[in-house]
C-alpha cells in the first residue's frame, strides 16, 4: 500500500498537482515507516530508509513551492466533489483557511433566498455557514453578503429571514452587511487573510435531505452532495465589494 501511494504521489508530482501529491507523499511515507518497523531484514530496511529519505526531501521541496506560491499570490487548489459524495460539510471545506487572524468575510452568492421552496435551503445554508464562522478559531467581526432579491412573494420572506440572521449575529458581536444586485452571477467567498474560495454551486452544493428526521438533515458532513468543483486561491490582497 505504501509503494502504491508513493507511486501515485510521483504521478501527481509530474502532473504538477502539487497539493494532492504532497498528501500522497505524506501518507506513503507513513506507510513505509510502518513497513520498516515490521521488517527484520537489515538490507531491506536500509533500502526503505533511503527511499523514505528521498520522498521526505521531495515533500519538503513541494511544501516550500506551495508556500512560495501563496506568498506570490499564485496558489491554486482544486477540489472535485463527486455526485452523492459525503464528508464535505462547511467545516471540512473552509476550516483550514479560517485562521485566527480572520476578522472579515465576504460572501457573494446570487441565491441566498428561496427558503419557501421545498427544493431550496439556501438561507439555512447561509445560516449554517455563519454558525461555522462563530464556532471557528477565527475572530470574525464583519460578514458582507452580496446576493439578489427573491422574486415575487418570496422577497418578504427572504428579507425577514436575513434580518433575523443579522440580529442573531449581532448577539455574538458580528455585523452582517447585506447588499443586493440584479446582475450578480459569480459565487465566491473571501477571507481577509487572503484566501478566496470559488464553488461552482455556491453554498448550495448539498442535496435535499430525504426528510426532517433523516441522517444528514442536521449534520452536513453526512449530507450527500451535488457534483461540483471548488477552487481555492490565495492572494496578497483580498478585494472588497
């Protein structure tokens, strides 16, 4: 298993998929170290240790390369969420980027609305996202939301729900600024530590739960997802809306 994992790491390395390659190198090294412990043949141990040393050196080089890309504002990581995949709750997707210095967040999503439609839970999804920010290690003080107005009678319910979220956030010392645009089409989330995440489906990449008492209704990690792509960038300066 260790040899196969390292082989995959090398393939990803050659393809310049460095972030994925680094993960495979690290996993492969851990597996090979277990093999070394279980091997009594000293010659084999020596060969394994040589290979492990080579892979560790390459992994460190990749780490430095990724860090330089971040510093230069050129970092790009892509995550492909497969149809019906689970384990992609907001904490899993955003957690590693919510460092302690994050104090301001920008959410641009045209469909934070339609709570009245059975097929849509976007206002609840946004609420879950806000809850994640409050629970995280970051000290978020301001959230900027840019979305579009709901249509027809849904607008009143949208405004009521957003105002309720705004008031609730204020109890935790967080200010929610809400703006509307009729031409918005991009979906992205930005943090003031330089991270920017673009999700093809925005915050709405979860499938409708089978029922209010079905597994995955409350825990998004257990909720099946729609197929979508997540692109993560790092920039020196986060633009403001």
